[in-house]
C-alpha cells in the first residue's frame, strides 16, 4: 500500500483528492506552482472537514488526525519521499509531460506517477517518461470525496501491478475503481456521449424544445436531470470540448457527431449556469422554468381507436380514456369518426400511419414504451387536424398526468435516447473498454443515471431496443444508428445484454 501521496495541483480536483486520501488514513502532501493555491486548498479542506465533524460525521480525534495527515509542500523537491504522485494540474499535454519528467528526477524508481487528466491520452503523457510502466491514469470526478468512483486508466505500457495498487488504494478510500484501457474519453466520458448528443440532434430536427426533452427524459426514463439541464450545469464550453475531442479521436465516427447548434451558442456566451443563461435562464442560481402550457378544455366528441393489441397497453389507454368520458373502440378498422392512436416502436408517426393506411387527419402517435405513469407523449404529423389533436391531448391527460405534444420523429424522444445509450454501452463492452458489470456501475456512479446502459437495455427489452435502432437506421440511412454487434448477437441468441463475450 502507499505510504505517502504527493498531489500536484491544488485546484478543485487536487484538494478533493488530498481530502479523500487523508480521510482514508494516508499521509498527503499538497503542492501547487502558486503557493497561495496550496493555502486555499488546505483551508477549504479544513472547513469542509470541520463542518462534517460538526454534523457528527467524524469524531474530534478523527478530524485532528485527518487534518494532520494533509500538509503543504512548498517545493516539488519536498515530494521526493512520496511513493505515489498524483497530478491535477492544468489540462495541457506539455505541462503534464514536463511535470512527470521533473518528478522522475526526484522520486524513487518504484514510485507511481498518476494523472487525473480527463481528456488527454495517458500513454502520451507517459511517453515523455523514462519509466512509462509506472505511469497510469487516476481519473476522479468532481467533487472527489462525494463521487465514489475513479477510472484507473491503463496506458499502453503501464505495468499491471501499478493498476492493481491504484485500484486497491481507491477501494481503501471507499471509491469504486473502474479499470479501463487508454481510449478516447476513457469509460465514463465515452458512455456519456449518447445522452446529450442525441438530445441535441432531436432539438436540431425540431422535434421538441429543450424543456420538453428534459421533462420527457426525467419523467419517462427516470433521469435526475434532463440533458439540457445537464449541459447548463456542466457548461456548454466544457461539454463541447469533450464532444469534439471524442468525435475526432474516433476518426469522426458518426455515432459521436457533435451538434452544429452548439458553436453559435458558445459565441453568444450561452454557456449555462456560469454565464447566467444557457438553455435556461438563471436568476440567483435558480433556473427560470416557464409553467407547462395548459390548453383550453375542449369537448371530446370522437371515439378513439388504438392500433396496439397488447392487452396491458389497451387497458392503460382505456382507463385514461374512460376517465375522460371517451370510448375506446374494439375491433378494426376504425370507425369513420375515430381518433386513431398508433403506438410505434422506432418508426415515426407518418410511416406508422401510412403503413396501416389510417386516415391522415385523424391519426397521431402515442408513446407506450417509455413511461405512461408520470408523463404522456403524443406525436403529431404534418397532416393532423388541430381539433383531433386538442381532443386527444385532453383525453390522454384526463387523470391529471401531463401530456407532451411533440413533432414527428422516429422513436419519439425517450426511445431514441434510450436506444442511443444502450447501443453505445454495447459498443463499449464489445471493444472491451469495460466489462458489463464495471460499465453499468461506473455509469450509475459517475453520471448518476438510474440504470447502466446494459441495465437500461434489459429493463426495456433488448429486442425492442434493437428494433428502435433498426428503424432509426432505416429512416436516416446513417451509420450513426447502426446496431452494435454486441447487441445484435445477444438478441439473436436470446441472452441478456450483460452476458460477457468469453
Ligand atoms: P484548477 O484550475 O482548479 O486547478 C489546477 C491547479 O494546478 C491550479 O491551482 C494551478 O495553479 C495548478 N498548476 C497549473 N500548472 C501547474 C504546474 N505545472 N505545477 C504545479 N501546479 C500547477 O483545475 P481542476 O479543475 O482541479 O483540474 C485539474 C486537472 O483535473 C485537469 O487535468 C482537469 O482536466 C482534470 N479534471 C478536472 C475535473 C473537473 O471537473 N474540474 C474532473 C476530472 C478531471
């Protein structure tokens, strides 16, 4: 185990890393090229720990011992005795390489050098060292003590023992070590690409507004934050850098294509919370949410017809229509007055209506895969009669559940985003960037998703997810929506998505 850790760079990440390991019982020396940054970091950590002690989360003795384990190192030379050096300096390849070269002159030959880089190649950082086998990535998340995960990144030349020691240290500190090879975005920032980019794509196609997309994904898939709230929280500039970097490093694979909507927003300073306005406006740090539209009530004069033969779906829809005093027709074809509800999986409303030869003015789509309890989603198409839409909207919300009306799109909103997350997770598993279990746990811990990508796939059904992707691929004719071989094979063989390759 490591005896003394040197942390270089005492900003947001460095101070968090120092606090984590000091709390776990390891001696930590904190360095920064600006000595005031060291003092500020130590004062910040003291304040945080004192508040934790005041709440009874740590005894007075533990507080004193933890504070005593964190000390300043005014010079780099003061780190000579450390057996683990973790850098959290500026995100710049040359600066990190220069630091590691300087450290190699100072520390013992078996000391480990770890980098907290979030976007640079660990192998490239190590390539400037005489002993690249002792260099690894140790990628924490902000705020470090609370985000109970760290990516332990294996550079091309990193010795297996170094990875094992870092993983053991992480566990000692109560963090989950997600071991992963040195690939673009590592594990978490790679897996996280599907959520925001697909949401931006849906926005760009005019399917729904940011606030609608956020509401749908929170209520239908259980995300704590919608993608646009998340973009605002992290800062559009920060996310755009990750989106661009992952896209370029994968040689412009269309799966990762960033959105053309972002550059003008950056130029306009719409960065999110930190600039006061992004997809939302912020007053005193609070997002200003407009109230959901409440359309004027209309008389429901028409019966409804539903294309689904699934008895659970029919029961749900019949129950809410009954609450509205409306009738659900049995049998086929629909009567000449009926409002026809179609329930596509992956198809857009237009295709689904045309395929079933339903009356264009009286037909629209209802989302039944992702969420019916907290929010309902109706999808219109260009030929829909406005009165039909008004009646459908009122009837489907008769029990008080909000109804979202969106424009035509293959896979509505939730199906599209769900399929993107699952497919990318499958691709990550296929490329051996993480095992199924590590992937799902890492995504839940680092990104706060209610399920990991493979867990999401199992919950909604891998067969359905594959169908959604198949339809998206058909409609757009873009390799962006190609099905991962991992997903296809497990569907073909009837195996869970979590089944390992060998
Ligand atoms: P920060 O700007 O808060 O802190 C960086 C500190 O490093 C500053 O105090 C600066 O004076 C010091 N520094 C710069 N060059 C130095 C050098 N050559 N020698 C010694 N000290 C030097 O930055 P932050 O956010 O703490 O990020 C640090 C690293 O962690 C970056 O590589 C970043 O990409 C990575 N990271 C950041 C995350 C975040 O959410 N902020 C998450 C995960 C990784």
